[in-house]
C-alpha cells in the first residue's frame, strides 16, 4: 500500500472484501475410465413454464439426461436434468449426449 499509494497507516483496521483462489493438481492417468452414466429417469414434471425474452412464459419440455441416447440431438427450448445439474437450452441451441455420457451443447 505504501509503495503504490505513498501512504501507510499500520494502526488502521483492514476489511477484506473478497478472496479468490486457483488450485491445480495433477491427476493420475486412467485410460478407458468414463464418467458414471446418468440413469434414465423420468423428470418429476415433463414440462415447465420458462421465461423467454420477447415472448414471455413458454411451456418447455423437461428431459432426463440419462434418457437421451448417445448422439441423440435435442433442440431448445428444452430443460435437460440429471441428479447433479440442470441445463436450460434456449431456442436456437441444441445438445447431444456424447459417448462419454457428457452433454455437448451447441449455442445458437
């Protein structure tokens, strides 16, 4: 502080507004290891109302990630759910489930 601003007041309290951290660590190589597959479950509600700009509330299909076949393409608007995340695809976007089980999103 003294070097940058030319003033120091060591008796004054200091308030920390925010902290940040970045962590990196090596992972052991696990050839052929795939993420656990999402189970094919039925969503609690097959459709929900979502808000879209310039249109307002829109009925939107809800799909389970595990119910998608590898390579099956879904186009927005759609909600894709799993036990660990929810992905909302707006109109003009598309997604497919990769062989690894990941959801690959193409933003329109």
